[in-house]
């Protein structure tokens, strides 16, 4: 029997720059009555990783370039935010009022370079949150610290919400992974009828990131860490780069 359980950990406080995420997660596990077990995966929202790593930009400190001002006029957005987008992007791919699609410096094709202003503490100076500098390294650091603190080697996924070509709405995706396969290559295996699979690759880390997003929520739930138990694939070393389609294979560009 296959069974996957997802538990959103309760009790995490508001995360600020410099705090120890492993300590907060360990405390949340205890408060939720959970202990890590071999094969577990922790899915952690990008936002708290970015907050802990100090990836906040204060808009008063941002001087928009001429290019950012032109982009802001086209997209009908704040020029200071567009300046941050340009700093984080390799290339601007599409622009229309309200939407800027870029190739992020990490290789992800996404809206607004992942820069977000939601769920930042009210009353503070106006700011925006950027993606972690290196989400795979962030996931690996969390994994190492949790293994040292808890004595259990688990997988870690850092997830974020992306839109998708051909589909409406956003869903969770993995932007950083450690100890979890990004892709499961099924090519060469056979289906139930004995036919050889020729193209099937499963975006396993994305599937788990999306499942965890269901219990994390997308609004004011305040549940940024999910314990996943029963992940049906063997854990292994990996990176989120497995999930990024090479540009030569990208039919949308």
C-alpha cells in the first residue's frame, strides 16, 4: 500500500533576518508532536528562507534605471520593483500590463523574477522579498543542520508558487532541493501492458512541492513548513537544475 501524509507544522513565529531556521523547525516539530524519520521530506516555503537569509530590499534604497522606468511604464508597475526584477533576471521574455515574465538568473522562467511583497510585516518600510541567492545551497544547509540536530537524514525542498504555460492559476514548485530527486527517469521501464516508456520523466520534487502547498495555503495561514511522510521514491542527491528545461528544448521561446 502506498500512503503519503502531509503535516503542516504549527507554531513557527514570524521569521526575521538571521534567525536559525533549523532551530525553528525543530521546535515546530516538537510542538506538532512529530519526530523526523528516515525517508521524510520537509517542504519549506521560499518566503521564510528568503526572510532568514536577509533577502529583503527596501524600495527607498532602490534607484530605478532608465530601462526599469521604461519597463514599469509598459507593465504599469512600480519602477523600483522593475529595477529589482532586472537585477534578478537574465532576460525579460514577455511584458504586458500587470505581468512581466523573465528568465531568472537561476534559470527559472517566472513572473516578476519571484519578487514578492505579500506577507511582509505591516508597519515596516515598504520593501520586497527576493528569492534566496542559491536555493539548492539553502536546502542543503537546512538538511545538514537538521541531520546534526535530530540525528535523521531527511530530504528538503524549498517551494514557491509559479504560474504555468497553458494553465491558469499558480501551483507549488521546487526551487531548491537537497536529498530529494528532482526528476524520476522512467525511460526504459515498461508499463502494465509491457510497452517500453520512451519519454516519461516524473517531476517528483515539483509534485511534492505542489502537494505541500495545499496544506501550507497561499494566504494568511502562516504554515510555511510541511512534513511529508511516505514519499514513494528513494531519496538521493539532486538539485533543482534537474527541473529546468534547457532553452534549446523550450518551445515557448
